[in-house]
């Protein structure tokens, strides 16, 4: 108080009560607001709102998902698969119908699972724990839909083997191999470009490395999750004999490359585990 | 809004607010002129942060020289290869030009708002142009470890391609060191503007600066080799991106082999520079950019068009500038170090 009395600015004394009142009011309003906010946070932390359309959106991962959109996509994909089969030539109407039926079987099976999940999921506010459990059930369905319902292991693929003639089957397998090879070559190029971030390569090194990988390794049966694609290439590179790979790099580059290859050796195991997990879930 | 609620609900008398903001007891008594001043002060204090006034990009000294020399004197590939990053930097500067910007707000209102707590962070007054020249060294520190590793990698590349003599190497290295400081400052400026993603590509900026210096210092043949290698590297990255984009479209649309080639070609013809900033984005289908329907639809059948329309796309993601330069992308914990001596081109 002494300090205030001695203050040269006399207006401070006149304003002081007002300022004190205001500070007190702000503090009290703030504490009340903070308390309300805390309660809201606590509620938000424990409860999550699940909308009616949310399961479909989570499985098909499209914010614009509407009811039935996933099914439309699945049907379109089946028709495109059938178009691809027809590229081998001489596919009879009967063969196409059989394959179509098998494809519908895959679609039916998948959407039965989706429907089951939707029915067993309550809408509205659910506890966070329940929401997380739901997410565990959604994940394999999303992964399956993303990979395609008519890929390896599907009824469509099994029926393909028994429906096509031997010659047709070989032509279709060749078509598929070419497709996988195109994808693999693209992923190899991209993985090498990504390696160049750590080890800048000359044109000659780049060409040699890409050629070596594509010549000495084969596309994998599965890349696991899509984010593993570049790491799969490192794993494939780790299978190339060192005496063929090492000469491409300078001494200091090879040190970094070795560390990278060491990492690649664990990728195969991880992918197998992921695939097994997904199959179990499915 | 939580903080404003007591004000809006009228819990705090308006005169008290005016008093606090203007520091004038007349205001509390409701005299007209000071109240007007108080309202003005409040308006200024709560004015949203304005973007800095636009200024045309200033070319650096060597660029100005370059321009003075005229197009015909420039190296053949220079007309098109001003780095994307540099263009982006210019865009950052030029973008707000569309509307006139109010004069800078003086610092005083923000000081008073300090009395109300954390409002300063929200209602920070505009920074005056030129204030970013005094970026504290501490702010630059966060960028330097990655940028230094990037410099090592790029100097390694330059030495591998050109084998400069020690004196020339020292000057090239110095140019690189200056450039990474300049990049760090640019990043710091962007962060000050609350931009935390989509930074210009540091590798591209650095290699552009090194290329300029190499043209100046190295024998013509060596400089040409370096320029060609940089161009080839950019082209390889672009081709890899285009290939990944086509793979993603094929997986989604089940393209026929003929369509596959057509789509790959169309992707190349309609290339956008920002597609290639970070290849990692193509590991996440739902975030990967693809050409629009105007480019793809003519190559697709009806079913494929429908699928393309329904393709989930969550917009672009940014992995951060550190991931964009990709020095440590693989997380192996071993970074490239320079060799003492580099073998000649034939030995490589």
C-alpha cells in the first residue's frame, strides 16, 4: 500500500478498485469456464459418438460414402475383373456366368460380414474402449476391400482355375504376371529414388541398381500393407549376392546401404505376420 | 470464446474494459471522446492478424546478373529449371497481393491485451516487413542437423561427379554452407508466419545453388556433367512418381495393358511439379494425388469412371521438410560421410 500511496500517477488510485474488481471477475469467470471445459473433456475422453453411416465410411474410407456405395464399387470391380479375364480371348458366356456367380459369392460373403458388424454396433455415444474394439473389427474389412474382393484366396480365383481351359488359364496367368511385374518395376524405381535421398546416385549407378534388382528378384506374393512397398524392395535387394550389389556403390555409400539391407532382412517376417493376422481376422 | 463469454454475457461492465484498454479514467465516466478512442483501441486490439504486405521477389545478386545476361546467354537447361522450391518461395511472398493490406498495427494494443491473458497469441499484431532479418540463431538451430547432413550428401554427389580440386571444393562447400543457412532462415520465416508444412524443397534449393557455383568455378566439362546428373536425377524421380501414380490407378481401376500405357503417358503429359515432392505419399493410396477426371476419363470406360469418381481421397498430406529431403528416411541411423579421395569417372 505504501508503494501505491507514493506512486506519482494519482489516477492509479482512482482506478485500482475497478481494476481489482475486474481481475476478480475475470478470475472467477475463467475458473468456472475452465471447470466446465474440464468436465466436457472428461466426457469426450470416455465417450465417442458413432453415427449411422460411420461403419461404412470406416470400411470404405470415403467421407462421401453413402449407403450402398461400397456395394456399387464391389460390383464395378467384379465386372472389370471379368473384362480382364475376357482379354485372354475365347471366353464363353457360360464361363463368364460361372465366374460372375463366384464373384458375387465373394461380394455376398464380404457384405454379410459388414452387415453383421453394423447390426452388432450400437449407434450414438459409446465408451472409448468399445469404440477401439470396433475399430479392430473394421480394420481387416477395410484391408480386404482395399485389396479387392476377387484377389488371391477368393472364390473367384478358385473358380477361375476350374472354369478356364488349361490354355486360357496359362494366358490369364501370364496377364497377371505381366501386371505384377509392371507394378514391381514401378515400385523398384520409386524405392531407388527414395534411397537416393540418403545416397545420391549417378545415372550409371541408378541404371545398374534398377536393372540388377529387376533382373535378380521377383515380385513378392504380397506387399503386406501398402506402406511397406519400398521396404519390400529393400528385402528383395537383401537377397542379391553382395558381390553383385557392392560394386555399384562407393565405399562410404556401401556402409549406408549395408545398414539398409540389414533392416530389409526383417521385412519378410513382418509381412508374413501381417498377412497371417489379416487371414485370421478374415 | 470461453474467455470472451463473460464479456459477451455482460458480466464485466463495458466501462471497465474501456478503462483497462485505454488506461484513461475519463472513459470509465462515460465521456464521449475517450469512449470513441476506447472503441477504436478495442477494434485495433482485436483486429485479426493481417498478412505481410506483398513485395515483389528480389532476385539474388547472381540471379540479377543472370537476368542481365539475357536468355540467350543462359545455359540451355536453365530457362526451365529454376527450382520448384525457389518458385514456391516467390509464391509465398507474392500470394497476398490480391487485396490491399492495412498498415501495420503498432505493438501497443498487444501489450494491453496481455492483461487479459493468452489473447496475445491469438491477436498478435502484424510483424513489420524486414523483421525476419533478425531471426535469432537459436531458431535456426533446429534446422541445421538435417541441412548439414543434406549438404554432406550433396557435396559427396558433386565430388563423385566432378572431382573438384581442394581449393574449388572449399569454395563450393562454402557456397553450400551459405545456402543451407539461407534455407534455414527461409524455413524460420515460414514458421513465423505459422506455416508448418509444404516448405520449399531444401535439396532442390541447395543443388540449384551448388550448380550455379559449379558453373562459375568448375571446368566446362565437369560443370556440364554435374548439370546433366542433376537433371537425370530429377527426371528419374519424376518417372518414379508417374509410375507409382499409374500403379495406384491400375489397382483401383483394373486397367487393361493398353489403358495402363495410355494412363502412364497421360500422367506424364499432365505432370504437376508438387506431385513429386515426396514419394512416400504414394505408399498411402487414399492420399496419393492423381490427375483429374478431365485427363483420365477419356481413357476409361464407364465403370472405371464411376470407380474413379468414388475413389477415396483425403487430400494431400505433408510429411515435413525433413522427410522431404529424405536424408534419414529409412531410419537406419547411419548417414553418409564424405570420402577423403574420390575416384575418377573411369574408376567409378
